[in-house]
């Protein structure tokens, strides 16, 4: 089954729901709780996966009683009103501070029914940014977009780290991998290698 996409707007990210048998995984829940709950009807939510700690990707995590997977380097950022973007977007910080935060690291395998997702730690947009590879799908958050890449001028951002992370993705992942970013449209690694001038520049070095 194809992932369900709840598209964001200028301020909020896309939300993705993965389905497998009667289970589901929720990636970056930030808005439209009613839509998410309707999309999960008949499925058991197994986990929430966060690509990073900015509020436009995390706002609704406290509405679900499931493990939340994220990199530890973004945990404190997530609860800082200034650094997470909550103050500027006039959004409430998530209240979820339970023991069920699962800190992940590079190349960890996250169980999902009879399959797994692979974690790629991709610092650059934030220190704790990660991408999730599931089958032939890569959920990139704000690391890689169609025709662009994540900004690096916020707290924890680093252009050098982002370039290294992007180069790694294009080196280690199949070029047929489909990209599901936090904003903008879907794409593939192959298309970005062909059309994304930023990617072409860093791959040529």
C-alpha cells in the first residue's frame, strides 16, 4: 500500500502514514489531528518517527500513546520554543516527555510488523536530522527536497555536515529510491542527481 500523505503548507510539514497489514507508522505529525485519526481508523499505530525536532514536524506527538523515535541530538531542541520554531509559528510545544522516547542512531533498524525501517543520521539541517529508508522509499524530512536541500542557518545547522550527509545518501542508496520530503513534491534520487543543481555541485567535488 502506498503511504498516505497529508500535505503541509508554507509553515507545516507533510505528514506520512505507512501501512502494513493492520499496523501503521506515523512520520512527522504536526497538523490536522482529525485527518490523522480518520486515516488510522482500523489500524493499530505502532510508532511515531520524527525526522528532526522542529515544531512543524513534531507538534502532535503528545496525542498518541506510542513510542516516539528520534535522534537524541534534537531532543532538547524540540522543547525549546525559540529553537524549535514554536514561538515564531505561535504553536504550543508538545507536552510529550514520557519515557517512551526511543533515541535512534545511524543505521538502526526500527521494527514495523514483519519488516524494518533503516535510520540514516543526516546532520546538517539540525544536528539530529535523520532520514528513514523503508523498502524503496526514503523519508527525508528537511534534509533533501525536490529541487532543493534543507536550510542550514538555524541553530544546529551546518552546510558542511549537510553536504556530507547528502553525498552519503546519493552514494549508498539506490538511485531508484523514491524521496518523500518534509515539504514540496515527491521525487527520486535519480531525478535529483539529474536536475538538482545543488546536488550536482556537491557530487562533483
